C-alpha cells in the first residue's frame, strides 16, 4: 500500500524498502475547462543538485531535450505533448545506486510550455500527482497529490529525492514559481538563456 503524503511531509524511501535500487517516478495531471484555444503542454524535469541546492552544470538538468544524465542514473522517458488519458503523463527512471556521490538531491518539477504566450497557469490544472514506484515489482511506494493550491504559477517543484544518513528520502515539496522554466532554472543555478 502506497504512503500518501501531504505538502511538506517527508518519508524514508530506501530504509523502509531495503534493497530498493531502481524507481520509476510518475507525474500526471489533468487540465480544467479552458477555452483559450491552445492545448496544454506540461513538461516534467529533474534537477540533480549538490549540497548547496545548485546543479553543477546544464548536464544536471534532465528533461525532454536531455533525457539521460551522464551517469545514466536518471532517465526521462519522453515528453507527453497532451497529457491525455489516465495514469502517468510523464515518467523518470532513477537508479539510486548509480547517482553520483556529489548529487545530494533530485528535484522533480513540472512547467507549462509557453505558459505566458498561451495565458496558461497551474490554476487551470487539476489532479496533479507524483508517485514513486518500485521498478522491479511495479509496486507504488509513495504518492503525493498536489491538490488545488495554485493560481498564477507556471512552474512547480513537485517533490524531491534526497540523501540523508546514507539513505534516500522523499519530500513532498509542492512549491510554485512564476516565470516558468527560466525561473526554475535560475533557482537551481542553471542559465536557461
């Protein structure tokens, strides 16, 4: 049975699941009634950061244009342009024992592609969630449903996996940003210019 979290809650991942090596991180969402004439294209990404919360380089930003981290520890499974249907809209595979030692945290984010041009924001998105699945057994271990806390934000840090005392933990962050991907990249020390 998956552990269901609320914003700000943290839970052990590897300590409570001994031998866990590989997880699938699934992100999903629906869009509310919206008549702006444009479809929604939400993009999931992962930022691999050090102790200081900053990425070492652009290569530590894993997304639809850079699907595999150099260590092959984090792999983006591809961009869903529509978010149609039930279940995960985008997925990221994380091989925990392959993550380089200098990486202390993997932050999972969702942004709205061309949000400003399309007059879109997360107030128009519903049923957003992130879930962590044991890749070997297909068992859902953790789930965080974001709720309807957002209005004008165009980027969200959904959750993070982070190292603590030799184990991996999960933090349900749910923190929104205005300014889309550029603001998010700046937050993690990457120049999106």
